C-alpha cells in the first residue's frame, strides 16, 4: 500500500506515476526500448518518457530519462526536474549520482531538500569523509521528517571524524521508542569502539532488562563478551534470549559458535553500524506504510554497507509492492548461498515468477535454491508450496515426505498439515486423516487443524457430532474466520438443522463474500428452509466467483433441478 501524498517525502516521483495514463509510451515521448541518449530529444519528451517508465515499473530507466530531461531543459524547469531526477536516482539505488544531483536551493521542496542533505551526508560517510558528513548533519540542509535518521547517523559521523567524545553522546529521539532503542544500542557499540568495555556492557544489559525485542541487544552483548574472551557468559546470554523466544535468526548460530569456542566475530565497522541504524528506521517506516521513504533509507544503508542482505530483501519487497518487478528480482538475487537471507530471498524471487505466470522459471529458481541450501527447511517448503499452487499435489507431497522423514518421530505439525492438503487433493483421504490426527496430537487447540479435519469429516458424512464439536472449538479459537464459521454452518446442515445452518452461513458469507464454496453452502441451506429465490441467487453468485469445474457442474445442476430431485438427503446420523 502506498502512503498518502502529505506524509511522503518522495511525493514528486510518485506524482509522475499518477499522471501517466498507461504503461505504454506516451505520445511524443522518447523511445523506451533503450536508454536515453543522442541529441535532438526534447526535454518534454524525455520527461514524458520518464513518466511512462515509472508507470511501467522501471525505476532505473526513469532516473536516466529525468536526468537527460534536466540537462535539456531551460532554467524554469530546472528545479522541477531536478527534484524528480534526484528522487528517481535515489530510489533506483544510485546514491552517488543522487548526491551529485541533490537539490539544495532555498526554493526547493523542504522535505526533498532535507532528504537530499541526508543523502549527501551518507555519501560523505561512504567515502570516509566523517567531518564533511558531520557538518551536513548539523547544518540546515537536514531536518524534518528525517530527524531520527539524522540523530542515529550523527554519532557515527563524529566517530569517523575522530571525535571519540562526541561519538559516545546519547542522542534523544522524541516520540520514537524504536529509534531511541537503536540510539542506545549504537551507544553501546561506540563505547566498545572507544575501548570503554564496561560502559558498553552496561548499555547492552540495560536494553536487555527493558525487554530486548527480537534479541538484538542480547546478540550484541554476546558478541562483545566473545571478543573479550568470556565465552561461557556469552553462551548464557544467548540461551536466555532464546528461552525468551527471541526472533533474531542469528542467535542460534552465535550460540553454537560461542559454545564451540570458535573465533569471535569482528566488531562491526562504523559504516556497517551506521547502515544498521538506517535499516532500523526503514523498518519502522515500512510498518507505518511509508514504503517509498523506507526504500530511500534502505538505498542509503546499502551505500554504506552493500553486504547487508536483510536490507536487500526489504528492497525487493518494496519494489515488488510498487510494481518494479525487474529491480525486485535484482535485489532478491543479491544474497548468495551461505547467507542467512539466501533462502528467504530466493523464495521471494521464485514467487515473483509464479505471480507473473512463469511457473517453470519459478520452479527452477526453487529447485536451484534447494540444491544450494539442501538443509534449509524453508527452501523445501517453498518448493512444495509452488508445486501445490500448480496443482501438482503428488510432487508436493514427495518433497514433504523427505522433510517429515528427516525430522524423525515428531515432525513439525505444519509440515503434516501441508502434506495433508496434498493427500486430500490427491484423493488419498486416509493418509490425509493420518497426518491431521498426528498434527492435532501436537497442537490440539490449533483452529486450522481442527477445522480441516472437522470439515473433512462433515463433508464426507463421517463422525458428524464429533466433527461439529471440533469445528465449534475451532470457531471459539478463531471467531473472525469466515471459512471456519462456514464449516460450522455446513455441519449443522449435514445434521439436518437447516435454520441454524442458515444463521451461521449468513454470517460466514458476510466475512467471506468472495468464496464460492461459502455461497454455495448458503444457497443449499436457503433451499432447505424454503427460501428458494434466495437459494438461486446464491448459486448464481457462485458462478460469478470462478468456481472449480466440479463446483460449477454441481451448481448448474442445482439451478436446473433444485434440491428436490431424488438425491441422498442430509446425513442426520453419525457419531
């Protein structure tokens, strides 16, 4: 979802996309088949070409067209095109060029000018020009809405400039608890850099005592302790974080390293730590749905440290959301085998091809990923998911067979759930029932499992009372699920309690209005209580919702004959 135009500092670029009428070249625009070049192209034509490039999701091409347009334009258009050229270059990841183009005149848009100042400061830090970066960050060219990013970068610029005392100052970031957390985390890192180890440890422990979301402070403290030769204490810190359920995927690796006595990781460089600070702010902006500003921050972070694979994945996610699939794929291809982010990135890469209808390329990416990371469960499950999406259920089940077998007597219940789907769709119900029963032994209160098994029994006319109780338990666990409420309504229908079925299914269809099965069930229930006109309305609606071939044939027959033809009546028995 794109942010509103007043919140976004990057409005001018987005406005171009809104002005373009289609992804096709605009009349009078330059040729989009290749990069802009040559002479004789009008500034206006190049500008329109840039609009079309943005609308088609080609950020780098747009940046090139806007740059060319700015060079060809007259003074009156310089400011207008300059802002757009700067923004396009920054979003495309050319921070060096964006810094060169950064608007700084008093008449420029304030938010854009302040982002430009931040960009120039980051470029200076990337070139180890800490004093220059510090001066920019302290000057009038950086300000709202980038105060938090400025506060986080300033200590690192001071350290890069050689001012150790200024570097360990503790910035206060008002009304931004996440930014303040990272300011305190960064202070601990800078204390260590200044060889003030006790103060670094104190800073990290204070953050841990405050809750340590994700285990980030625990990881930093553990690494500090490892570097100080205090490995048993580091292992204890890692264990405590893992016991709290900390989500940082690096923690188990760090714990294994410390326990084995392997070499401690080197202290992060200034640029790496500064990049982490910008990534933290970008993550906040993503949660706030300010994706374009977040993308700008991520590009700046990667200028400081292009090895930050987590940032590359976030870049790919944002570019996918705004339609620049080609650039997203470049981002997803950046993490290489061995990286913590490799499987996540390649999984998302595969789904970009699946979403575009290129199923074979999606499977190729997934299979190559599994070959490169054979021990990664997430990679294999992505391959299984893609095969399932292609309705290749037997092949998907084979992938899951190996994963489940490798896990021994107590496989992950989620793997059993996924294989049960494959078995059911392959007409192997006894195998599906076995997997669901085993999964429920692990997670007896899981609504999805209760619903899957309960609904399957209901639809098959088996164990109806037991199935209805299971589905009711699922509804109690997830009352906002229209699909689960549909199962409950269908259970009452099968038991012959048609009025209760109508009551439940009418609520379910409000929650799942576009689901053909829910509409079909409500149509059946309406017919049984004598509301035949409404029943036919629901069945006709099913046909408008792209039902499966099997469901379409069933509904066609009901529209022709109703439910009064000699067919098996509702199953009112069962236990």
